[in-house]
C-alpha cells in the first residue's frame, strides 16, 4: 500500500489528524490493532477542553460534542469537609465539556468511513523502517495475519502508551522521562442520577475521590486505590461507603455499579518526538496521570501542530514547521505534565504520607482556593491554554 501519511493508531490523535489532513487534500491510511468495537466501547476519560471542542465541532468531526456533551463552567475542590467552587467562566471566561472519549471516537470513525477513508482495524504494526529516508514504511500484519507494508511520505505514531513507532523515533520503545505513582484509580460506572451539578475532586484522609458523570442516568466515579487492587475484591456496599467517606459533607446518590476498572498511572515524555519523517503524537509521545483530564486534550494539541507542519511539508515542500514541531509541542506537553502531576500530588494521599504531609497538603489546597490567582491558574490550565497554530 502507498499513501501520503501512514498513521498508526485509530485513537483520538490518529483519527483527528487523518480527518484534518483529508480536509486539506492529503491522503492517509490509518491502522489499529484493535477492533472497531473495542475502540468504540473502551471507557476512557470524559472532559474536553474548550479548544478541543472547538476543533471537533468546527472541523465537522463531531456535532454531538455540543449537542450530547454537557458544558461545565466550574468544578468543586473538596477537602477538610468543605467544597470550594472554581468558577471557570468567571475566572477565565472559558469552560470544559463532559463528553466521553469513546463517544468522540464513534463520531470520528463514522466521519472517516463516510468519507471513504482507508481505515483498517485489526491490523497490527510491528515496526517502522526508513525514518531517515524519503519513503518511511510501516511493517504490519493484517486481520488475517498476512504481512502488510505501508509506504508513505510520512509516518505518524499515534499508537498509544505501548507505541511500536517510538523505537524508530527515540531509538527504544521505553526511552523517555518518567515518573511512577504509588497509587492508582478504581473507576466505576453506576446507574444513578448525578450526585452533583459539577465534578467534585476530593482530598480526604482516606485518599482521593472524583465524582464525575456520564449522563442523567449513568455516573462515573473514581477512588484512589492500591495499584494491585483486584477490582472485584470490594462489594458495592464497601465502594459506596468508601466513596461517601471521601466526600465528607456531601451526600452521594447510590445506584447499581455495573462496571469496575483499575487505572494505573504514570507520567511519561518520550526523549524524542521526531526523527526524519516519523513523528510521535498523543500517548505515544507522552502519558499523564488522569487527575485533571489532560490526556486526550494534549493529544489534540499535538494534532493541531502536526497537521499544520504536514500541510506545509507535503503541499508547499516547506519543512520549517515540522522542524519546529518537537520544541513547540514540548512546551505545552511539559506544562500539562506539571499540571497533571500537581493536581495528582495535591489531591492524593501517598501510602507513606506523614501527618506533616497531610497538613501541608490541606495548606496547599487552602492557598489555591482562597487566592484568586490560585483559582485562576487552576481554571486556565483545566480549561486549556490557547492552542498554538489555530
Ligand atoms: C474524568 C476523568 C478524569 O481524569 C478527570 O480529571 C475528570 C473526569 C471522567 O472520566 O469523567
């Protein structure tokens, strides 16, 4: 197979890039090792920055983000038995949207297929070759296990945290800056009305909890847990009691729990994002812990930059934006890394936390919510810094 841009990974990054390139008249082939059903039904995060929503809706990738998605103009930070609202609209005149990632993926897949895009599921990339030539290639096997080679002008690794493209860019599949955390999130979906109008990020002596939502009848909630917790080890009663204790002073509406998962988390940035004619975007380039919901939004910011760079390269034979891509992308990536680390460390209770650590943390939270500058920083970061290149 020959194409202009070979994209490994049909997640938000790969699909949106393919969509934006097609609008500029650039052809791509997108492959993913998963089935369409798996991609469309894997539960992921649900918060989109204002800029992400604008790109999805203005580019025609998803109308439902505005019709089905819900605009949230603030969040609550809860600690020491009290809630404190961070009013995004008043602080920065911006908002976020609650629209689950897999819903955005359904829209992106539908649009790509309706436009006759070459989008192949169940195709597994093995490696990328020829990064430093004019004809980089993706070596893969198709759904029937037959070899498939895609030759392109440019290859994009949008293949997630276990990226195979990474080896061709940074010389190893694990090479990067990273940090592990001694806790994870236990996530549930339950059948109940929302327990609150807005999301609640809660710090408590028992650990962190996040009260999120999915719809009028389905809610998503998380509690900090041991990374090795077996999701089936806790009864519904234990989960509700634990959640309730962590949002001390706020009553949760309970309902049947129908899905449980454990999300391990880490911070990671690949040592290199570009080599010759192969680039990494999204989770292949960086992973953030989930607190603050930056993952998909950061992937979209990478896509905006790489889309501009590939248009200049392939339509005008101008490589300057591409050469600048890593440096430009990394500025936002490290800001988002900091924000995600900060939200995580401010709200979670480490297994070795001392009384000093606990009290300092409450002091930190107080210094954020009681200061307009503190609230504004949180609001700016949460709703998303301006997207460069739009
Ligand atoms: C959700 C996930 C997050 O990581 C977050 O910060 C907010 C919401 C969610 O899945 O709803």
